[in-house]
């Protein structure tokens, strides 16, 4: 059946519409609807917006043949050489025909718009699967590992695929692996970082490099930078592209899935050998992540040689004790239709590289590669993993905050975490416990604070120029919930959501009228936060307040109304925010270098028999 011809249309830059100005948010909605309408006119149906990346946007849809397809668009507002990356992606992906790789069906370029159409992988990406279900059981980790190794073997098989050199995917991570729960098979997607390798797995020059041509190209890497949370040091540091890059991507991916994290860097504090995996596989994977260059290569070779044997292990899902939350987590059936945003403090011990992960949305796409190269420079592995673990909380419908303080021998954690969906309790507790374990392995003085709020509740004000005042509507108010509590609350001072004292990110000085009201609120039993973000023509107010003393409703309401009335006094640009914990309940943990070893049992039948006897 002939497929409909693709036409020119696009949507705007990637940013949460709930944090945009009304005008920008409406443009996004209009463009998304335009894409859906255009695909419908072309004969496709069941159109859905799948996701977005640094350089493009992705839609799904079906045709009259009832097959599922994916449509990937370059961002029309980017320079032409950036948009042309989509053509490179289409070419590289089309070089490999394999059951674990979606098939490229059409690439077209109309005017300046590049569009790629391909078959759609069935299932959900493994990052989303991990967030929903938590750590993958050891059996499934091994099954995913065997399929990923099979893909890497195909990418290296130059003769069979008639390729000039091996192909490097360059961005293997859980969100780029689509998993079908029914068949437990995977497909590797998003080939935007793929290149022909300059070196083979033995470090020998291949392709044009093998001829020793006098060219700068032989000395400069052609590698593209994938996700900095998953690529290895060699790729991050700009070394010549090699199939070893993808070994690191696979290793980081399997580690993240087995540990319930969203990055590769926790292996010092939470080693692979502590995750209940088969001992041979765990030691190999830990060496791939943490060994020196020679050890990593040997571990990669060992995995390729022995994966077929490891995948034949009989591995029933043995009973594992459910994680006990290390810090309090309140689970309720609350507001699930929400978009959680995590705001966090950035102290020097977490920003040695002088680059801020949480400013990602403010980085211009044209400068994205430069940003990646500088990100995390000089930052320790565990600190990177800690930031990644904090960021992972934003994938859950959660409200509240965490304050972490490091001492000489202990780490102290205050928290107020309210998960709004009880079905996610198990994976969420794993995510929170990982934060605690990673914090225990950070041996420094300092304070780290973060808070989570619902971006859909953010209120927006606009003005013509930076010299004008922000004028709230007469109906504007700061909402709050009211609940009665039975626990006693210790007196506590209000504190900045950033570090106390001057912080390079907290540039906005709030007027005295607002600060006086925040001080007044601190004497009323409540929990929550308020954050002001002032841009040249846009003010965002994020808030999430819960009053814990219903008798103070009138006073609380009046104070919040006075804050609204003082908004026109806000001057300058930047961010300033405050959060309050509901009560003093500091948890103390000893510092520790790493979690203890725990392997999959040699004879899992004993555990299964024990479980069966307990149930009877």
C-alpha cells in the first residue's frame, strides 16, 4: 500500500507549557494541533504526541494498513546544519535491518523542514517502565542484557551488513529502549547520535583512518554526545568513536534498570554487586562501569563471549523483601493529573563544574553540545548520581521537599514527601531510598534542599517591559488546602528553598512587604512552599501550601492576600523561594562508602520452597 506523502509542518521549542507564558503556551498548543490535523488529512489516524528531544519532536499514528508509525520532525527554528542531523539519523538507522531496530520507511525534506517516518516499536520505554514498576528483577535484567549485546554484535558485524566500519549508536539509555512486556523484547530507538566508528573494539583505526590519511579528521572525533547521565568517560571526553562507547551505554543502562535510578553514576555508592544479580554478571558489569580502561575492555569482551551462557541461567523471580522507606513517605490518592517540577539548591559541593543541570531548559539548543561537554566537569560520580536521583523524583506525582545536611560522621535529612498515587509506592520508595544511600556516601560539609510542586498550579503574570510593575488581577489569590493534624510541631524558622545566605542562583531580592508576610506565616502551623521567578516580561509564582491549623484560616488567607497585593513591588530579575517542613523529624544516617554485596542465590529453589511453606 502506498503511504501518504508527508507535508511540511512543525511545532515550537521544547518546554513545559505549564511554565510558559500564556502566549507561548498557546503557540505550542496550536502547533501540536496543527500537526495532528495535518497527519489526519494525510490519512493517518490515532495521532498522539510521543515526546521531544534537543533537536526535534515525535508523533505516533496509524495508516489504513493499521500499522503503527512514528513521525520525527526537526525543529524549524534551528540552523540548517542542525536540522540536517535528522537526515544523518535516517541514513544511519537505515543501514541496519534487525528485529530489534525500528525500520526507516521514509525521509523527506520540504523547504527547511526535515521529516523522518519509521515503524513504531511496541511497548513503553524502559525509563517509563522503571518509574512505574521500579527495579527490574534479575531475570529481566539478564534478558534485556542479552538482547542489547545481540544488537551491539550486529553493529560491529561489518562484513555481514556490508558496512565500511562498525556503527556506534552513541546514546543507549533506558528511555531509548522500547520494551514490550508481553514478549519481553526490546527495540533500540533514537539514532540521532549514531556515527561510523573511527576505531574498532581493539582500538585500531578503521575506514578512512586505517589508510593513515593526513587529515585533521583522523585526529578529531566524529562522535556525538549522547545523554551525559549514561555515556562513558571516553565519549564524554571527546575521544575517537569506538564500539566501546556503546558497551558503556549498555552498562549504564543495565545498572540504572537494576538499581531503580536514572543515571549510571551511582556505582561507587550502590555497586552492581549489591543489587541481587548473578555474581558473574554483577562483577562483570561493575568492572565495565568502574574499572580502568584495560579492565573495561576485558569486561566488555567477557560479556560478549559469555552472554549466551548467562542468558541460559534458570532464574525464577525469587521473593525479595519490600523496601522499607528510610525517610517518611506519605502515600495518598491525591492529584494524579499533575506535572511535577523539582527545584533544588546548588551549593559549591554539587557544582564544582560550575555548570548547572537544572538550567538545562534555559540552554539554547544551538549551544547544547558545548553545554554537555562542560556539564559535570570535576564533579564526583556519587554527586552526579545524587543529582540524578533528586531529578528522578520529578517523574512521580509528588509534592513536598527534602533538606539534606552533612556532618563529620553523619547525614541529617528532613523531609515532607506526599506521593499522590498509591500504586507507585514501591518504585517511589526505591527512588527515595537511593537518595539516602547516595547521600551517605558523600563525605562533605554542606546543605542541599529541594522541593517538588505541581507546574499546573503555577500562576503567571506578564508586563510590557522590565521597567513596568507586575500587576495581579483583582481575583488573584494564592491557593492552599486545610487539614487538621494531631502531631505537635516544634518551632522552626522559615528557610530559603535555596541555601541560607547568598546563592548564585537566588538573584531575586523580594520586597520587605513580602518578606514580612512570609515571616508572619512561619508562626502559623503549615507546610508548603512559595517560589517567585521574575523574567523581563514574565513572573511565575509556584506555590503549594497546606494549613495545619484550621482555626487560623482567616489569618492565613489574609497574609497570602497581602503577598499578592505586594507583587507590584517586586523589582529585579531572578528566583527566590521558601519552603517549610510540617514538623521537626530529622532522620540521622551514618556516612558509609558503599552498600554491602548481595547476589542472586546460587540455588533459588530453596527460597521458593521456603516461601511456599510460609504461605501454607
